[in-house]
């Protein structure tokens, strides 16, 4: 089969389309003919050497989410059949014509959703649901602040927050604020032009928000904590702005009875990932389709142009998800 490989860490041009062996089917696996694969920031970290090795998870091939057609099944698979349209999160191996996925991590693609759209659902929506609703415990009537709201996980979190009945504050660049509002943000904040903590204080009469979902890290930590209402939760999902030099206002943490929760899906054990996927699917999968939840696709690249997809993500110009079309 054809797949994207790389033999040294570096810039996007280290990625190559090569012929590699097809994945071996394990007892709980579905073998899927890929039609599309999602591109994630974890892929950039892997390519640059941030994990210290070229493989991560259970495949030497890059990529965390797939959408395609079942063409084979392991002996212990139940609930699926050849020809089923499925999507899901994999432990590597998505940048390829064929991929294997534990059937307990697979989700049926909702009617009316194409393969490219489906490939933009699993990683970002499962992560957003886990951060905002499971760990952050956001509920109807809460106020939530979502950073990097024009990104893949951010755009999913805005939609889920809106669907859950929360008031949504969202940060993004000036050119993306209109798209963020269209996704469901009540208050869209240009993070370059305005202090988001001041905007939250103004819009909530000083109360603050119940949940913050953050991807930036150290540069935002102090303001995130000060933007929380008493009893509020900060869920840290990423460190795009770095991890060093963070200032933590301990008096606010202590006297405000606040919680800071970290979560990274990629390094979770399989049983935890399965539970995360199943929680999301049970609550939200039926909500995708016309007039409901919708994956936000920024751009689509051919599998052979995975380097172009990575460069697009590195530009930080996109809104939503970048997808590789396979085959």
C-alpha cells in the first residue's frame, strides 16, 4: 500500500509517499480502506522529533484519525460488517491507503456526512467533549471561555458548548472572528487587540466564566485563572505558547476554590481512549447532519501532498481542520 513516511526529523519536506506493508489485523481490529485522514498538530510535533522517535502508538506511520470503508475484521470484532462506513481515532497509521482501528474506537459515519468531513470529526470532537463537558463539567447556563476557537478542537468546542446551552466566549485572530461567531460564540475576542480577561470581566459583571479550555499554556495561565468564577475549572489541552515562565496566582486558586486539569489524548492508554470515544458518540453522534453539529474543514490535500498539509497547519492561517484525501 502507499503511505506517508519520513526517515529523519525536520521540516515538512521530509515527508515522502512510499510503498509499505499493509497493517497486520489483530483480533479486535477493523481493516479500513481509507478515504480521508485528519491532520493534527501532534503530527507536526512527531515530524519535528518532539516525541523523540519517528513512530508513536502502534504504527510506524503517522496520523491519528481515519474515515473509510471496512474491508476486513479480526476474530473478536462485533457490531460491524464489511462495507460499513466508519471513522475513528487510531494509534498511528492514518496517513495510508489502509489502516487498522480497534473496533471499540470506531464510530459509524452519520448519514449525510462524507468521508472528508468525517475525517475532521474524531480527534477534535472527542477531545473537545472530554475537555469541556467531561472534565470541565460545563452545563446549560454556564459561561465558558474557549481559546484558539478557530482551530480544529476549538471550533468543535464552540459548537458543543453552544449545543449544551452555555454562553460562549471565544478568542481568535481578527480575521477569524466572524467564523467563530457563526459557529456559536456569543462573545468573540481578538486576542491580539484585547485582553481576554478584561473582556470576560466586562461581559460577566466581574463574575468570570465557569470553564476555560486552553491550548496556549504559559502566556495565558495567570489571566485564565483570573478569568474564572469561584469554583471554576481550567482545562489545559495544549501548550502552543510554551510551558515555561507561567505565573500562577495562588491566592486566586486557593480562595476561589478553582481547579486546573490537564489532558492529552495522544498519550492516554487504550481503555481510556475507548471510554472517551464512547462518551462522545453516545451523546453527540446523532447530532451531526443538516442543521446540527458540523465538522469545519479548512482545506483538503492529496495524500501525496502531506507536506503541503503540514505547511498549511504551520501557517496558522486556517479555520478548522485540514484533511488528506486518500486514493
